[in-house]
C-alpha cells in the first residue's frame, strides 16, 4: 500500500494535468483586466473539432451498432452521441476530425449526465502538443506591471530580486497546463505530451467541457478575480465543481465507461526544473480544497445547492479551506493610507487593473511552508510537511495552519522609485488583518521564524526591524503588530523603511505614533486587486546560517496602521509545529519523508498525455 505522501504525489500529477485556465484566451488574459496567471496562447496548427449534428454516426462504433437518436435534446445526449455509447477510435497517431468529433460529443453527453445540466451550444476543441503550447505561451506586461509582479512575489519570499517573476509564471504555465477553455473565443484547447501526434486525454477534456458549460449557464468569466486571493476564492467553486465532476467522470470510466484515459508517453512534459513549486502551491489551493468544498454541499443539498453557490461564490480562500465559514465569515475590506516619501510611489497599472496585491489565507500559509522546497526538503522552520501534505482524497494539501487560520484580510502595495526598473530595488507595505489579537500574534510568530530562516538579524537601535544582509532577499524589514493588524514594511535599507512607510523602524524603546483603526469591518469585502503576471523563477537558495536570535516582533503601534475590530480569543491549537529536521532522518520528518517530498517537488515531471 502506498504511503499518504506518495499517494498525494500521484494525485497531484493527475490533477495538475487538468489545471485549467478558465478564461485563458489568445490575446485576452484569464482574469482580465489583470494579466496574473494568464498568457497569450497563439493557436497552433492542429485539428479543431466543431461537432456535426450526428458525430457518432460517422465514427466507428465499438459494438457494431449505434443507438437511435432521441426526439429532442435530453440530458446525456449531444450531437448524435449518447453518454454510454462505445466508439472505436485509434489514437496511436492522434485523432482524425471524425474521431475527435465523436469523442467530444460523447464527452459533452457524459458531462451532462453526471452534472445534470444541459449544454446550450457546442464548443470547438483542438489538441496541441506541449511543445506547441509552450512555444506560443507568453505574457504581456508593461514595465510597471513587471515591477508589480516582482515585488509581489518577492514579498512572498519566493522569487528574489535577481529573478524576473514573469519568466517564472511563463515557465509554470508552459509546463503544467493540461488544457484550458477560453470564454472570449468559446473554444477548448487540450495540451498533449505527445510531441509528434497530439492525443486526446478524455479526463482533461471532461473538465474543459464542464468549464464551457459553467460559462454558458453561470457566466463565470464575469467573476471579479483581480487578485491572487480573489482568483483562488472564485476558483473554489469553478475548479472545485470542475474537479469534483472530473472525479465522478473518472469513477464512471473505471466502472465501465469506454474512455480515452491518460497514457504514459515518452518525452514531453516540463519536468520539476521547469516548475516553481511555491507559485504552483499558491494557485493549487482551489484544486485541493475546492472539490471537498463542493462535495460537502452536494452531499447535503444536491446539485441545486451547488448551483446556488454560483450566485454567491466564495469571497476568500478561507471559505474553502474552512467550509463552515462560507457565507458566515466575510473578509475585511482592508483600508490603506499612503505615507511614503516623495521618492517612492505605487506603480500605476493600466486597463483598470488595481495597483495592489492580495494573497489571502492560502497564500500566507504557502509562504510559511515554502522553505521546505527552498531547502530541498531539508528544513521546515515554520510548517511541518506532515501537516501540510496530507495525501487525503479529494483534499491532498492542508492549507490550514496555526499561524494563518485567523486571517481576515490583507492588502499589499508595491513601492518603486524612478530607478527601480533598472535596479529592481523596490519596497512594499503589506497590511494584514486578523480575527483576534491572538491570531495576529500567531502570524507574527510564524513570520518571524520565516525571516530567521532567510538569515534576518535584528537591527540595533530600531524596534521590530530586521535585515537580511545579502542574497535574493537582501533587504530591510519592519514588522508592526497593533491589535488585530500586522503590517510588514520592506525597503532596500533600514534608512529606506521610513521613506516607504512613515514611522517604520522607530528608535528602539520609542513609539511611532498612536495607532487608530482605519480598517472597515468585516462584512463588505469587495477586494478587487488585479495582479499582472510576472514572476521569476525563484532559484532555490540554501538555508542560510542562523544564530539563536530568532526575529520576534513586539507590539508597538505605527502611525496610520490600525486594527480591524474585535475578534475571538485567538486560542488556536498548535497542529503544525515544525519538527526539528536533519538530513539523516533524525528527530524531524526524516530522510524518507524528505525524499518523498522531493518527489512531490517534481510532481509535474510525470508524463501526461
């Protein structure tokens, strides 16, 4: 029997193969107006299927006869194909037009049968090789957009100043996307690992067909997904429902349906070297928590209950990490006052894109776990991999940690100077709000351990101020904890901190002003932060030498950075205390688990058709 960790490796490989871009389109980003996690994919030369009215009549039938077509258009029948019809196709050299028509029409019928929703119209499908897809995947970003993305992912301590964040996202997209549906073009593209004769994977097809059905019935392309957090939150229902349908589809295939299942293919694939694991884990959250979220609603309320969620999609990743909070705990709309000096500005983004970022509970949890990958599986200073990687089905990753469970809102503003485009010397102010003071304290504790892992040292004579001397994250950091608010300030130097945020890095023993609450309360979160796609391939750095002085922040107020209101008692149970780790399998998670985790780091190296 496979261990839980090895099982999740296999599960993630399968799910990553259907990591759809719900709105990816040629020339039109997935979450327009932002360019975050989206690309321009130029249509490659490949067979495109726009089904005929009787697709299965033209294709060979496995049992020698085709069932009669019905009167009308019932669920489970589309374009001349029944959901349980067996068709005889040869995919050894790719599908010809007739075969592709039949497979797509039958796939539509099967999605209808499972999900109990009728397609309004047929969607064309094309199959391209990964080589073609990767060659035609690119991101459009202005100078300010690139700076925005660089700062955003540097703040996550995942992509350093020496790396271009857009290049990383392009690499991740080219290596990991198994298919996508474009609402603007109303077409589906399936990416095949076979480089000579692109072949169909019916499981990937089923999810992309369902995304088309979602858009036809619920207009999912109209959702506001302007930030990383909002993108993942809305995907809680979009990808959660899609992957739940996928699971049911796979079960039917295993139980008797004749399906074109994934096959191992030589060559192709991106490999672990092409995939930035931190960025992947941030965007993977709705694929992990979404299906369990949807399954819970389906089991209690049926498909009608699931359908109702589209009218009120999840407002935060918190609501799918903790399904009991859906509809009950709305995130706080974090307010912000700019107090920077004259040399520092927030870069303006075009096309109505908001100029701030937002990562939510899922992003912050991943940030605290990422050192495990950065260290090659040798260190887990904040979150134990045994608590984050659960291997459970259908929820293989646990984004709930004791340091981030009390999240209630966040907003990150990048800051640049006139020279930042050339030097990539930037700063940021990242304001986070928590349910209680205890929750805020927990986050400060986790973040302090994270800074310590990267070699941060306390700065003499400056309260709550730390400095990473060199390397990709060589900067100054100020951590302010006031009530339920924690504000992180970053600048290239200690002296620059107060230029980015007035009052930052005060003299030790002094106060930097009386804090007043500036955050609106928690029931009207409409955060619409658009993030342009630009992330750099963060090169994994070795764990730096650290001394026994772990960075810790005390509670000192900072001017214009207030709390967000009262919360609970913040007494979280410690469920993910990091274990002391050694490379030789000592008292921590040990060598065996580390090796499995390294296999997880290469989860996309598996060959998918």
